[in-house]
C-alpha cells in the first residue's frame, strides 16, 4: 500500500487525491471522511481508476445502507482487502456500482478473507438460486438438473446470483489497482469466467428442463458443448458464449429444451450463440452424434474444423459430450491436408480483417493489426499444421497452445513468452473496457479522449515510470505490444523454418524437415520441398549476405504468403537475389525500407511478367520506395520517358545497338509501369497511356537509327521523308501489355527524287525497323503489324501520301474507313504525319456522314465477327476482347456512332475510346447511364486483359472460370484478397449490361 507521508496531518485536498470535481469535499463530509483518521481511506480512494466515480458511488451506497453504513465504514477502515476490492470496483465499473447500490447489503460479499469459488462451488450457488436438484430416473448420473423455480422469477434469481458472482471476481481482479493485493493472473480470470459461465448455463438448463418437461423425467440425453473462448476457458467478462447441442434422440423435446436454455441464458447472463453448429443458423439447433459426424465428414469447411479446436464438453450429459469430442477431434487434426485448406484459411483471415473499418484498425483490440486475433490465428494455424503428428498440441487455450508449441520446438521459447505477454496485456485492456459498463466492446477510446484513456490506464494498473505519467505509459505499452504482435506474427511462422536451414546459431530452434515442409504447405506453398530448397540456398553459408537474408526472410515470406503464387514469388526472389549478388544496396534497401520489401514481394508473388524484367532492370527496385512527393514509381512522366529513349538510342551509330539501348529503357519502363499497376498505383488509363508512349518512343528511336545508318551508307540525305501512323490501340493511346503495334508507313519523295527510288528506300527502312524490333528476345515482344494498310497484307508496306489519298478516295472499304478513326501520328516526320491525318479526315469524317450502305456493312461485319472470330473453345461470356460486352463490342459501338455523327460533331474527332465516349455523352447521342455502362465495361475488360498478361506472362484474352490464375487476376484488379468469385460476378454483370447497350445501338 502507498502510505501518506508521516508528517502529513491535514486531510489531503481533492486534487492530490485524484478527485477533480469541486463537490468532492462535501461528499467526503457526507461520508464522514474528513478527519485524520480517514487519511488512509482517502489515499486508497485516490488510487481508484476514477476516484470521482468511486466517491459518488460510495455516497449512493451510504444512502442505501442508512444506519448500516457504520458497519461498512468500520470495515473499510480495518479491512484493506475490502477497501481495495470495493474502491477498485467502484472506480472501474459504473455498472457494478449500480448493481451494488441496488442491493446495498451485498457489500459483504467482498468483505473478509475472500476466496474465489471453485467450479463445483459456483455451480452449487447457481443451482441453489433456483432450487435445482439432480434429475431423477435415467439422468440421475448424467449431470442433468431440474429447477423448482421457473419463469420470470427464475430469470431474476439467476441474473442476481450470476451478477454477484461476477462482481466478486471483478473486485478481486481490480483490488491490486488500489491496495497491495495480489494481481490475479490472466489465465485465472479466464478460467473463473468460463467456470462461472458453465455453472450459470447449467442452472439455466435446469430451469429449461423443468419448463419443458414439468410432469415427467426428461426423456432425452442432452449435452452442451462449449466452443470459442468459453470452450478454451479464456472467456471475457462480457462475451457471447458459443455452444453446440448434441442429443439422443434429437427430437422436438431436445430442441425445445435447448432453445429454452438459450433464451433463459441470454436473458439472465450473456448472449448464448449456437451459430457454430453445422450449417450455422440455418441448420437444426440439435443433432444426434451420428448426424454431427456425418456433417463434418462430408460438408464442413476448414473454418469449422478450426472452430472445433476449442470444443469442450460443458454441461448436460457428460458421457455424450465426451463422445462428441472423441468422435470429431481426429477430423480436426487432418484438416490441414484438405485441398482447400490454405485458400480457405487465408480467405477467412482476410474477411476478419475487412470487418474492421479502416478508421478503427489502430484502436481495435480484437480484430485490428497487431490484435488478439492475430495471435489466435497464428497459434491455431500452427496447431492445425503440426497437431496431426504431435498430440501434445491438442490443447484449447491460446496460452496453453503457445506453451506447447514452444515446448515441442515449433516456435522459439522467447517468442512464445513475448507473444503470450502481449496477448495477456491486450486481454487485460479488453477486460477493463468491458467492466466499465458491462458492455461487449474491444475498441480503445479515441486518441483525443484523454479522460477515457487516463481512466483505462489507471484501471489497467499503469503507473508513472519517472518519464511518463500513467497515460503516457499506457500509450507506449499499447504501441509496443501491438508492434510486438505484428513482428512475432511473422516470426512465429518463418523464423523456425529459416533456423532449420540456416546454420547461424548452434543453439537456435530448428524444425525437422518434415515439420518444415508441413508448415510451408500450410502457408500456401504448393511445392514445399522446392520452397525449402530456396530458403536453404538463400541463407546458406556464414556470409554476411546469408545472415541478412535470414533476418529479412520472415517479413518477406509473410508478404509472399498473401500473394496468389508464393512458390513462384519465392523462386523469383531467389533468382533476383542471385542476380544482385554484387549489389550491396539491394539487401540494404530491403532491410531499411519495409515498404520496399513488402511491395517487391507483392509483385514477385503476383506476376510472371515482371520478375524477368526486374532481373534485367534491377534499378527499378529502388523505385519501390517513397519520396516526399509520393511513390517513386509514379515520378516518371511519359513525355520524359520518350525523350530519354530517343536520347539514349541517338548516341549509337549502329542501329542494332541503338535499338538495344531503346529496348533497355523500354524494359525498365515496362517493369516500372507493371509494378505500379500491380501495386494499385496506376489506373487503367494511366497504364495504357504510359505503354503507348513507350511503344511510340521505341518506334521513333528505331526509325531514327535505321534512317541515320542508311544516310551514312548512302552518303546522302534520305531520299524520302518517312512517318509512322499509329492505328488501333496504339493510335488511340490505349495499348495493353499484350498489344501489338498496328501502324501505317507513309513516305514522300524529297524534291528531285524519283518516286520509285524513294518508295523502294522507304520499304527497306520499314522492313529493317520491323525486323530489328521483332528480333527474338527474352523481353516482351515488339511486333509491328502493318495489316491495316490498303489492300491488307497483299498491298505494299509503304505508300506515298498521294498513293494513300488516291486509294482512299476510290477504293476505301467500310472496315478501312472504320480503322482510320483511330489513326494518329506516332513516329517519324511530324509534318508528313499531320498532312496524312488531314488528308484522311475527308474519308473518315466525310461531309454528310458515311453512307447508310457503309453503316450496314459495318453492322454486317460486326455480326460476322461475333459469330466467327471467337477462338474455338473460348467462353463468349469471359473473353475480354471478343466476348459479350468485351473490348471489341465497346469499340465498335463507339466507332459506329463516330461514323454516323462525326461529320457534324467535331468533338467526335478523337482516337481515344474513353474520350470519345465523353464526347458522345456531352452531345447526348447516348444517355448518361448508357455511356457510363460502356465506359465501365471498357475499363473492366481492359483491366482484366492487362492483369491476365501480368499474371501469366504472355498475351491472352480469355478469363479462366476458376482457379489460381483467376484469383491472381482478381487480386491485381483490386478485389481484396483475390476474391475470384466476386470479381467474376462483377465482370459478367458489367459486360452483360454493356452488351444490352451495344445491341440497342447496332439495332437502330
């Protein structure tokens, strides 16, 4: 006990006592605590979590006791234990203060030599409150009771008795905050609360039996199984109690008894929840043992087996309850072998995380980052992984499981001890928050609510440490423990794995090879033996590099575990590390910049497209960091990149070397763009614009290099000017990762040069550009496609401006006019390019609009494309290019509207699909909702198509119907955690709605 200074004789002022209200002195006079003989009382009162609340409650209690106050006053002056329990309770819980004031004489429960009751004693107390006695007949030895009191009187009696027992526990738990009483261990509190819950529901069951079977012995065997925290005997002060019912027979009587028990329990004590039963709330409330077993053998999900980890026979027929646990327990320990174990566990974890609003994640003790659920999830997963081979892990409570995992070598002893300490600290805060008003809560007060946080600090027995007050200590402890949980959450899984393969400490904990493989498999690795080999290679030897890798890998592997393909990601990381052996900055950057490491693992575990690019352009990894202005991956502007490519290639006279320089910068840019895309930093339009700009710059560089070399070889200036017109998605600035470059080559003889010579030269230039760019390479291909030229592939590759003009004036077909809608200058002579565009304007935007015959022809071609062009075996619903509501549908629709109206609406003179859609909406050629549907479908299909290339590493247009590829596409596309089902449903919904607009436009 903290005593007042010996020389102090006056009553301490309210400020020194922690009393902040100005009415405190008069309230002290009401209690008679104003003399020197009351100083010790006042110092004790000042240590209550909320001394004002405690003082007000004492005054109310005095008023309720009347003449009996003197007895309590005398007891408080002599019984320090009572003083600690009563003041601690009143200062920390307004709810228990109200409870005690309602029955003032109940203070005696807290007086004297208090001892917490055993489970049998708590059961006897609860049963006595409703006059329950063992059920006669066949159930006499089956722990089934029958109450004499039923109805509202029973609920009132049970509520009062339960609250008294709970109050006693809370008072003993809080006493140490006021007096020098023993601190009640967390596990003791959890055990007491769980035992009290058992006793309370046993009494509720006795009342239910009497209510349902008033005139005859109970005809069924009924066992109640505790689940969740109660099953693990780590219950909170205020929590629902999860139960499952098993009965023989599982008839209407059994269901009525179970339902009545839940109703009584929920009315008198706490919410009784049976949602963990087979089929959840839709399933039968009561089942036979055989029915339970059949369900778990055939239908149960992974999370249901995880829930069974905590199953414990609670009340009712003890033999039947034990049979239930014995029958289902073996299934729990084989759950990790299920094919869908890893994705189900990961999906469940993501769902739990997503339940917490972002603004509460740092305040949420149960579900936030570094929270109780992080500890429980990690421990339960390790139990499921290793429990099949090790029965020592078949325990229920989190702390017991941590102890067992450490004792058996699956986690380090220090790690287990630190994690247990953090878990108990977070549980302590949770208990204190719940005690305040006896409400179920797990959320810390807001950071700006200093009064509430200061109360919590005192209630949790935080004391000033010399540099910080109690509130400062609390805030520091919250941060320290939350950070420790997050850190150990990664270390718990991966440090033992690494210590199994890295010989860095002779005393280090090491898993056996079999245990390491089991653990890797449970973490999502489909080839755990290979993964173990990669870890061995990365951490091999006693070099500094191996030691740094061993320090980095726990965090890196945790990030990889959240990616669609951890196996490929780990292999890619090993290859990248091998390639960076001589680059000291690489591991240092990953060590010092946590965000860089996390982003790199996300990219490597998500994409088959990027790793090879990063290995050849490793400096891109530096861009994974943030600058003061934001992510460095977004610092490059397309126009700056284009200038850089042209400048770098211009330094070389040899075209091959010039194009190699351009390819190198293209590789760097592709790695940057794709990484930013995977990390959600670039939207679809940004990706398409950047890719189109890079392609145009490489074309420009190649054309300039080939032309320069030709002029050097000829010894004279080029005989013609040469320009490149982008068509299709290149012309629209909407290239994807898998797109070719559709182009037209245009030349014009210089003055005095024969046209035949000029065209021949231009054809050689075009051939060389295509050949050099299309040369085999490990980089993504650079295919230059001239198939949209006049007369198609049978026509000359290069034409003069005059030749193009003559052809389009006389021979242009409807599809060629349509193709010209996206023509745009991208490389070569800008003046010639501009004159070409002006020349074709009269073809693509003719006065009076295109003919109705041309419109009919476009419709006919579209119908033929729809019926014939889809690849064999493709699903028309999910083919991103040619499928229903896919890219072709949207683009053809936009182009049909352009053909019909561009002659009168200049804003339709645009090569971009999305910008043209904006113009269509502004001109009210389609309704705002129709425009939005088409825009949404184009963006959705383009995003899906780009993601397919990123995931698979090659061009493809077909979304798979299920599987890992679809999950990876969904995750990169921004569907949290790769929810493939929701992603696919959205894709089908968006494209279906867009298709309705397409059909309406083409049918008009």
